[in-house]
C-alpha cells in the first residue's frame, strides 16, 4: 500500500480566494498593517482559521521579519527564570511572535556566544538576554546586530534596553528584617565573581553590596561574613558547610538566591540543625519553591513575571524603532517573610 501523497500547503492565494478579497488585503491583515478595515480583518481571519493557513516562516524571513524572539536563559535549573519566561510569553500571547529558548550555559561566555550567534544567524527579530555574563562590548555587538533587551544587568548602554530589580534595596530589606528579629551574626552566601564589569553590574554582586551596606549602617560591620560559592543548589550546600565550620556560626544565613537557599537547607538538615530553631534562613527571588508550604522560605520578591513582561514590551518597542533612546526599568522588590526566619535562639 502506497503512502498517501503529502497534502498541499495552503497559500495566501487560497486564503484570498476563500475570503473573496485580494492577496494584498490578506498580506495587510497578516502584517497588522494600516489600511484593512475591521470587517476585512474578521473575514480574512475567519478564512485563515477555516483553511488552517500557516504563514511560511522562511518566506517571512526573506521579507525581513520572522516573528520569532530568542530568549537566552543562563541556567534552566534555576526556578526563578521560568517566572521571567512566563512574563515574556504572556505579554506576547496576543501577538504573532513565537519564543525560542536557548540555554546559555551557566556562567559560560563561550556557550552564550554560541546561543546568541545562532539566534542572530537564524534571523530572529529580537533577543532577550537573561543575566548574561558576556562583556559589555559583546552585548553591544549583539544589540547592534539585532534588537536586544538585557535582563538583570545594572549597567547602561546606548544600544540596548535593560530591566533590573533594585537588588541593593532588596538585600538591605532582608538584612533589616533579620536584625529586627534580633539577629546580629548574619552571614551571606554570594556568587563568586572576579570580572570588574560583572562585579559592577550583576545582581549577585549588587546583593552582596546591599548586604555589606546594610550591615554597616546597622552597626554590624564587625559581623559581616561572606562566603563566595555559586548561585546553585550545590553552591548553597558548600557555603553552608563552610559557615557551620566557623568557630562562631551565624544565627542567620542570607542566601543570595532561593536556589542557593535550597542547598543551605540541605546542609543544615544533614547537620541535624533545625530551621529556624537553630538557624534562620532567607533567600531571594520568591520562587514557587519558597512558597511551597513545607519549606515556607522567607524571600525577596523581585516580580519575575513583571520583569519578563517589561522585557517583552521594551523589545517590541525596539523592534518597531531601532533608533529610540535606550530605556532602563528598575523594579522595587518586596519582602515576603515566612517560617524559615525567627528570633535567634536564646
């Protein structure tokens, strides 16, 4: 028995005939261009639905637009990044754009370059880079080739837009919460960083600075205690092990991200310590992990969904006008106290 012949692809000409309009009218509706009346749009959309028409992406690309947006994620295991992605996709839901993800390789500049080069080579209309570790020069080369928005980098550029959380304020808010509970020996687990530009721009460095400034302003400069590992569950575990080996262990640990706090909780459980009875623990990002009832992690909410929505909005604006002035959006975080923080043991 011979296999059935492949079904012929529905074309714009078929849509025009079915809707009894010109191909020019169909093209205007597909491009959301000026000149098509509401009645015309409804007629064409109805024909598209009835015929199952799908625009040819390759042909669109030849005309200069593919209606695809690339999103580079540094670490798909971090539960915060899907919240940003949800904000991006929700904002784009009523548009013709489709999102394509590219894992950037955690803190790997070469892996980031491979992903972003592939997105540019495939003609994507714009790119959103989430917490990239690439140099400023590299980011500006990307933004010169394709409209780009950078999420989580605090530096400014003349060619790309940025969306950030006020990480210094968020860290200070968390330290203040712990001090109000009566803690003095408050330790912080940061992501190890050596590059001067990333130290100035990355959220992990900003949070560490916020911790230091808050401790000093509250008269606790001598209690500053920072362990440098990585913003991973493994990094939190190793950082907690180092803190537990101190001659005077802290009464509270501020993990720089919720995923870091996951490792801290693991290490404390392994050591037979209770949270918050023996040690209080707080994270940052307010992920679904933090709100999970049995965990109930105190955290800082930096509104990941809102970050993603703003990034998508700015990217669409830049796709529409490459020459517009760059925009920097900085969101205000909020503290979400839960059961992992309490007064220190007497």
